[in-house]
């Protein structure tokens, strides 16, 4: 075996670089050092011989001098010389040993720029270098080599300053225990401190580093606590692992709605409910009799809840603080004295407007962010290998966490394989026509059902107007919410039965179709209810507080929808599972209906947005409803439901949910409230706008009062006129919002196109490698054939030709006539595909 060749890397070191961090401008030196190391390793691999399995020469081709290797099925078979060239490439030479060895040589190369004395790399033990022969260091019988490498690394660390040592240890891809051992050994082996190096490990320095490590550990602990302190962190992981991303998207959407309602409730509590509770209105002149609590008020929202901060009619139309303190002589305050009063009508109007504006911005941002995350890649090519080899989190140590992670990876692989099989499945023409006719008929039946439900709601609402309930018959007020909830419960089951007859190939398409049908039903019912409240109830309740009635009606719809959701969970999942197991003797459980449950959430959230003007505490009721609904649905899902029989990847489902929540639901609720504020006359007996012709006039009254207050507040009327009353500003804000949405969509579209181009470039790079390797092999074959023909013409035997091939190698172990990376620089640039 040849002796190690000494290799000295003479990289000059400039003054003042001992204590500096590595500069990015010097990476070329690092690259050159690596290039020299790779060349040295290539020479040694050529001297020692490659571990390639040779094939014996066949008797049919005695003149074939070079050896060949078996290639893959259907692929080319290269000669030993070609394989030797390929094995000498940098992508085949480095990476055969442990990653810590690569890190060691990287840090040694970095250290060459900071030390004047350069060690000779040739004197380093052969086992510490990347080798083509050693696929794993544990196969080396010499166990002392590991200690020798560690001692060498400790000596190198001792020659560094404290900052450079910490930086080097941080860059090493080693475990924390190994890094801690190296740091302790480098400190313990230094002995007594002397000179400049001793001052780096003094008691003060150790105390400082101990404090830094303690604070760093405390920060990591707090971050992990915040990470696990997120609501339903483990529950969501468990649901995603057992039931897949499709069912998980429902619970994530529920969590998003909870955040939206909390964001909507906070300003209402701070500027409307809290202020009115601190300054309650004056009691009416004839005192009202105290209403007794019977328990039915929890369903109807009336009774003792009527004259509370729960509803619009309780709030006053006066100022809630005195403009100035009374003078000592008993005279009254002069006009314009004191600070500006807190106008309750203005606060009521502007707080609801600001809350809706914040909700709109948050909703658009969430939708755009979800769109970017869902559609950035646009395909799942290559994700199978990433899921198999890169999905496991090695920081997981507990059994329950590893079990959840295993379930998640298994479910993700099922979804990816199902999507791949769906794209590759053949489709017949006759079957497509038959399925198209069935789907058209199903759509007609679904649209007819939705229209029939809307007509039924309209007819029953007219009946309730003709026979209104009295104060002693508040239970009759539950009739309309009961009918609407029954229709919302029964129609989706009809849609599900029709979907089973359509036989959709894609479960994703089936869910989207069910969402569209349920959405049409909900929108039709809500449109009829809005007409019933604003077109019929306002006219029939003249002289009474119609805002309180609409607020109570929306409260009843919200509560009744929640109870019918519980009934659907009980009978549609629990009772059906028991009946299927006990009577039908089937072990198959029902599946979780994603479309119906998601549309129920959107329907309930739309009711809250419609009623927040008439009942400011309705978001609090919705928060309580969502919290109970999460735990009830989770318990029913785990006990009564099974994973979807046809797994599918819900990569875009969250984006679709947020889009439906934004445009049909939030936009419709905003149009409804804007019509109420600008066009409908408020009640003259209750509420903060009782003396105005419209709720919008509260801003005009406030501006007039500011104009009389003095010149110090003259800028506020100007701001109100140009930002609120001027339609140009509203147009500009709307145009800016649409422009942001459009630009975000275009950016995501551009990212997808760039990613597609990069994927195409990677594929072309692989084809270029195959092309150059084939060219290299063909050139070598031609040279061998020409040499063989010349030798045969001269009468040289094949054995002599083989001896000549062995003798033509130079002292470095390479054939002078064969192609080598040094003689073919374009070949050495190739990177072999994995």
C-alpha cells in the first residue's frame, strides 16, 4: 500500500484575523482546499483499487480487454474504466463516511485561515478521511481510531479562542452530548491558564457562559411551552394521524372561527358593552316589572335577558360622561367647557364598523396566506420520497408522540398514493356519458330541493307574522327556528343519497359538489330570512323595538342550530353505529360528513355576523358554542366514526373554506348591515339611534357638535368628511384591497411557474448527465476497439493486451490513455443522481 502523500495547504493568513468570524469572501479558499482533498482521496482510491465486483470474460469475446459491470434492467452497461472515472467524481467521493468527518474537515479548512501553522493533512490517519471502502466507521476493527480522532479534534479546539471554539462546535453536526463532551475536554486539558488563552476560560468567563446557557435553555423552555400551549395541539395531531387531512381541515376551520369571534368580541366588550355596563342608563319612568327566570330564556333569548347589555335596545343615546366638573358656585357648565363627551351612538356605530374592518383584513390575509401555502407547489411529484425519508422527527422520545407521528405519516402516504392512483386510472367514454346524465339529474333535484326549502321558509314566516306570539307564549317564537333547522338537517341527507348514485371517481370532487349544494341551500334560506326580518318584521313592529326582536331571533337561530347539530351527532353517528353493530352485524362505522359540518359552521358564523349589530354579545355565545362543539365532535369522531374509505389529500380544503367564509358569508353579512345602517329607520323607543332617521346620521350629528366645540377639534370634522362621507376614499380602499388580492394571486402564480421551470431544469440536468456519461463510454469503447484492432493486426495476443493495459498505468495508479477527471474537466463537474 502506498504511503500517505503529504499535502500542505498554504493559505496565507492576514493580520488581525485570529478573532474574526469566517468571511464569505474567502469561500473560494475553502473550495480549493476541498478540491485538493478530493483529488488526494481520488489518488488513494485508485491506488488501493475500487470495491467493484468484476465480471469474468466470456469466451465469446476473448478480445474484449476491459471488464464490465451489470447495469440496471434496461439500462446501459459501463466498463470498469468508466465506472472508475465516475467514482472519482466529487459527488461519489465525499459522503461515504459519517457526517461528522465532513464537518471536521470543513472546520479544519476554516481554521487554516486563522492559524499561522498549517498541519499536514497527509499525516492524518486514513480512517479519518472520506473513503470509498469504508461505508460506515463502525466496520473498522481498530476502535482506537475513534479516540485518536477525538483527541485530535480536542487539540485543535484548544488552539482556538473561546469565540472560535464555540462557533466551531455550533457548526459541527454532532449531538449535544458529544458537543458538551468536546467543550469540557477542551477546557479540562488546558491546565493552568496562561497568557491570553488562559484569560478566555477564567471563572468570570465560565460564569458568564453558564448564565448564557441558562437563559438560552429558559428561552427554549418558554418557546416549547408556548408551542404546546396552543389550543388543542395534541388533539389536532391525533385527529390528523387517525383520520387524515380531510377531517383535520374541519377542526382547523373551527379553530379559525374561534379566533375570528374572539377578535370581533374584544372591541365590542371594550368600547360598547363595558362602557354601558359602567354607566347604566336611567330606569324608565314607569318601572318595568321584574321578569322571573324560568329557563326557557336560554332558548328564546327573551324574558330577563331583554333589557340587558345583550341587546341593542338597552344602550342609551346620551353621553356617558360629564363634559366638565360642576363649578363651586353651583352654576352650570358653559358650552364648550371640559373635554369631548363619550357619545354612545357614535361609539356603537364606529366600534362595529372598526370590528368588521379588522375582521375583513384578517380574513383576507388568512385567505391569501392559505392560498399561498396550498397552491405554491401545485403538484405532489417527488413528495413521496420526502414523506418516506424526511418526515420523521427524531426529537420525539415519548411513546404516545411517536405513535401519533407514525399514524400521521401512514395516513399521509395513503392520501398521496390514492391521489396518484386516481390520476392514473383509465376512464371510459360510455361510463362518462352515463355518469354525466346521472349528475345532471342529481343537480336538478338538489336545486329543486333548495328552492322548495326557501319557499317553505317564506310561507311559514308569513304565517308567524299573521299569528304573532304574546308575552306568555314565548315558546311559539321557536317555531320558525325549529322549521329552518329541520330543513337544514334533512336536506343534506338527501344530497348525500344523490351523491352516492353519482359515483364520483374523486372523493375531493364529491366533497366539493356536496359543499356547493349545501351552500346553495344555506344561502337561499338566509336570503329569505333577511327579507323576513327587514321587509316584513320592521313594518309589522312599528312603535316597538324591532332591533331587539331581530337580535332575539338571531340568538334563537344560533342556539337552535347548535341543538340540532348535537342531535345530528347523536342520531347520525352514535345511534347509527350502535344499530349497525348490533342489528346489521357490521363493523363498518359511519364516515365524518365534512361538507355538511363545514357548511353548518359557516351558517352559524353568518348568523353571528348578521346579528352583531342587534346583539353585541352574540360573538360570546358563538365562542361558547364552538368550544362545546369541538369537544363533542372530537369525542363522537373518535368513538363513532371511521377514517374515509377512500383516502384523499385535502391540500386546498382550508383555502376553499376560508374563501366561502369570506365571499358568500362575510360579504353578504356586510351588505345586510350596510343596508340597515344607511336605509332602515331605527326604532323611536329604544337604542342609541332612537332620535335619528338612520344610524348613519350619528356621524353627522357628531361632526356638528365638533364644529361647535371650538377650533381645536376642527381637524376631526375634516377627517370625517374626507374619510367617511367621501365615496372616493371608500373606492380607493376597495381598489387597494382588490389590488393586493390580485397581486398576491399573481405572485403565487409566478412562484408556481418558477418551480415548474426549476423542476424541468433539474430533469434536464439529469438527462445531460446521462448523455455525457454515454458519450464518455462510447469514446472509451472506440479507443479500446481501435487499439485492439491495431494490436491484432500486429499479431499481439489478448493476454499481452491485458498486460499492456496493466503496465500502462503510471505511478499514481491511473491509466495514461484512459479518460480521467483531470483530462476532462467537464466530466468532473457532473453530479450523479441519487
